[in-house]
C-alpha cells in the first residue's frame, strides 16, 4: 500500500473533515476501534491523524486486511446509518 493511501485511510479513521466524513472520532474512540479489529493499541495523546498513520504503517498481513475492512463502502454506510 502506498503512502498516500495510508494517509487517506488515517483521514478516514480520524474523520476530521466534516465535509467528507460525517463522524469525527475522538481520541477515546481509538482504543476500542483498534481493539475491535484485534489490534491492541492505545492512543498516546499525540496528534490523532499522525498517531493513527503510525499504526497503519506498522501493520502487515491480516492486521492490515482487518483495518481495510472498515474502509469498504458497505461497512462505512452501515456505520453511519445510511440505508
């Protein structure tokens, strides 16, 4: 996965841009978000996007595949409640 794609995925997870992503995730959400994917990480208090991007850059194989699952349009639509 290239660097731009990883950065876009970090944007998607953080959802700082209200025009693109209707849900902004707080830093307290990250622990549960990653644990639900089987990735044991706890936010260290640093800037959310760069912290998330650092985790994405560390992931390989099944962990990265699990993370990509949330990016699938059907999962995203279900999460924000669009029918």
